[in-house]
C-alpha cells in the first residue's frame, strides 16, 4: 500500500517538473531527470520486494 502511494506521488511530481512555463524552460530537463531516477529506484525496490 505504501509503495503504491509513493509511486503515485512520484509520478505526479515527475509530471509537475516538466518545463512548460517560460521561466522554467532554462532549467532544461534536469528536474524531470532527477525525479525519473528516484521513480526508477522506487520501482526497482518494489520489484525486489524491499518496500
């Protein structure tokens, strides 16, 4: 249950970090890449049964 909630929150944060506005376009895809890495680690931990 906790893992599912964590994945949903991370996916929402991943979509929220996309550079859509003019002030955040200079950031590039760094925020999205960082959140994507965290999401990947959580998914791997869920598959291995650690969460």
